[in-house]
């Protein structure tokens, strides 16, 4: 389970940035710096780090979303648009996908890549904070969030904000790194995460520190059951999760009734 935020007044409250404790108001700036740094090489690094398996994880998450023609979907923390790219064809011309991210560099990269692929029409781009979404109540049929929740300072606020913008009957699908459940996998995964990820980050993206933060942020993220409990506390019902690759990644799905 992740370490909780340390309470205090506005001047003393802290939260985790990887393994560091930092002032709450400073975390968003630090996370932004990480993703400004890696935006241009983000997709390449995802392929290298996961050996391409992240594409299968994302397909599975989209399948669990149960999209229909005409749906209005929010791809939250959508970054370079991997999920959006797949979802626009499913919802069709009568549907709409809003690609949203708090980081302008990532959102610009996503817009550029989708436009280069000729994906227009039913896609919108919105710079937004997951903790305070700028959309009306009951606006979306589906919200997806892939590998973004662990970077949010106040996860409970983000989940409540997502719940608010979903229509009754709508669903949230969260794809995120989690805790290995296969015996013997955790130490191997730790070795890979803390030795290989920073090395690949240095060689490919010229940025070892951002990928060291990535490994640390994964360890600080709530485990499968804790995230399920957080979603239920935010009002989601019928919450279930699916472990992928031995629990290295999990997909959580919850409904707003």
C-alpha cells in the first residue's frame, strides 16, 4: 500500500514524489517536469521497457471498457494518444473521444501524432487536471485512465471528479502498474525496474532520473485491493480488477449507477 499524504496545514503538508517526501503543492510541478522531459521519446520507451506488451495491456483495457458506437469517452491522462487512437474507430463518427492530459508537452505530442495519422473529426484535446475536471456532470459514457493515476497527488479527488462527469450507467477503466502476485516475480521485477529502467532512460532518452522516478512511483502506488477500495469510496460500484502479466499491471473497472 502506498504511503499516505502527511497531514498538516498548507505550509507543512507533504506527499510522495517517488520515494521522496515533497510539499503537496510541489508534486504537480515535479511530475510535469518528468513528462516534459520524456514526451518526445515516451512511446519508444514504452515499447522498450515493456517489450511491446503495453500494447496488449491497452487493448485489454479498451475491451473491458465496453465501448459502443456513438459513445462519448474521456481518455484521461491520455498522453500521446495510444488509447484514443484505438477508441475513435470504435465509437465511430457519431461518437467522440476527448484526449485530456495535465501536461501540455504530452498533449501536444498526442495531437501531433494523431493528426499525422489523419485522425481528426471525432477527437478533442483538453488540457485538464484530473482532480478538477472542466466538464459538466453526467457528460461521459466511459472514462479511461492508463498509467496516469499514480502521478495524481490526491487520487481520491480525481476519482470523485471522474465519478461526477460520468453518466449513470457509465464506467471507469483504470490501467495502472500494480503489485506482482506470482511467487518469485517481485524480486526479479525490482531488479529490472531499478537497474534497467534508469539505464534505458539514460541511453535512449538521455534522462535516467525520470525513469528512476517511474520505478519509485510504481512502488508507491496503491495495490490492487487498495485501489479497489478507493474507487468504492468515490462512489463506484461493482468494482473489479484483472491482473495482467502476473500483477505487474492491473485493470480496474467500476460503474456509476
